[in-house]
């Protein structure tokens, strides 16, 4: 933009907007009681609406930070007992993931995730009991979008006795030391070496963990079995872009029929980014946590509607007080369009001030704006 045009814009702003703004603030200050009532009511309503909508946005953001998150699914089951309605579970057999990937071309990657149970970790003289310990396939970081502060995402879980920990866990164990290469004794039996550290993250995800161990460790535990009749772990898959999830669900069931005699379970895939709000378990397809999102969204819109109605009512009530002023301005030569623009500008200024108050009121003194 040329300097001449910038000067013209600034000049027009100074000659048109600034005087009108000053005049508007004079009018609002003259009727400060009514203005204060209107702005406080509107700002409180906007603050409530803003907080509810931010919560809704936070709930809708789960597991959307993964690359190609729309292609990530969790395998789930409908089990049938004595002809009753299906009993829905979110776990699968230990051995199923690699078999499905090998025999179903639409599945490009798979990763199993099994809770390893509460475990005792010993480093030097320090002992910690960890409950968020999971055994996963080496493809974990190829499938999901967690960033590593230390370590190579394609290599950190290749060694059977390697482990990946979160940044918070690393701080607890090693302080400010570089944790990679440090050896930790697990359950007073096996010694694991830290091969990677996951960056501290506030991202919303259903895949919460403190320590990740290679899948090999799960195969050494007494509860591990090669049987297709045991459902104990979570299996996630990445599908080819554009393929129908219903087709993949049918193929997973068909492949399972080949490996499990007399299979009566129907398998299906559920989008990973919808699990937080739409996941259900047991008999009946309950709406899940998404029901609360609908409720809070409706309340937010209702509060905003009430605020708008209240604002219009107070503005209408104030117009009768200003009837004399409007009459004088008409006598002075003001057109109808000029009066309309003036009243709209006054409303705009009030709404803008109320939005600023609502924004800072939501942030609070100890929270970032």
C-alpha cells in the first residue's frame, strides 16, 4: 500500500471515526447508570457463554493432533450371549493386530497397547510405583503423533529391554540429567534402558501413559496367551485414505472367523478422535459423553439469546428517554439514516466493551489472557 493511500485512510479515520466515537462515549457517560447495567449484564452473559464454548471446543479436540487422525481407528467388538442384545467391549485378542494387518490390505499399520499393571521402578536409591505402564508395538510412534524430546521415534522401542518415559516421569527420576541411556530396574527383576522421552504435552488424548515398554515384555508375562478367545488389549489400526470403515469391519470379522473356530463376535472399527465422546461399553448403545457437549452447547446458546434479548429491551427502554434529543436532531437537519447509524454505533461500542470485560473476566488474574 502506497504512503499516500495510508495517509488518506488515517485522515478519514481521524475525521470520521474518532469524533463519532468521542460523541458516543459522551452520550453513554451521560446515561452511565443505564449503560453500566446494560454492559455488566451483557459481559457476564458473554463470559458464561465463552467459558462453556471453550469447554466444548476442548472436548471436541481429543486426539486430533495426530497426523492423519481421520485414518486412525480402534478395533471394538460386539459379543453375543444366549441370543441377547450385543455386549460391546473395547478390547481384542493379544495376537490379532499383526494378523489383521497382514491379511487385510486396507490396514496399513497396527499397534497393540496393553496395560502392564502397577510396577515398581528402581533407580539408585529411589523407588517409584508406576501405574500408567503400557506395553506397545514398535509402531506406536509411527502411528500416533506424540513428539519425542529425546530418541528416534522409529527405533526407541526396537530393543526388547528399552523403555520410553514421559518428560514428567524423567524429571521425577533423573532431575535435570539426560535420561537417555540410564538403566532402571523394573519389579526387582528386569533392567530396562531409557531410549526416549516424550515431550511434556497438554494435548487431549485417550492414550494416556507414563511409561512405554516394548511388546516383547508383554509376551513374558503369565497372562499373555496366543488364544483368540481372550480379549484383553486395545488394538489401533491405520486405514488407507478413503476406504470405508464398514468394509474393514466386515473383513476383520471374516479373518477372525478363519482363526477362531465357532466365532460369534462381530468386530468393528471406531474413529480414534471420536472415542472420548462416543465410546460406550456393555449392553445398549449409550450416547456417551457427547451428550454433555450437546447440553452445554444448548445452554451457551440459550444464555447468549437471553443476553441479546435483555440488551435490546434495555436499549428500547432508553430510546424513550432520548426522544427529546432525537427530535432536536431532526429539527437540526439530521436524516433518518444518520440517526440509525448513530444508534447502531452506540450499540456496537457497548457490545465491544462488554466483550472486552467478558474476555478479561474469563481469564482472571492468575490465568493467561
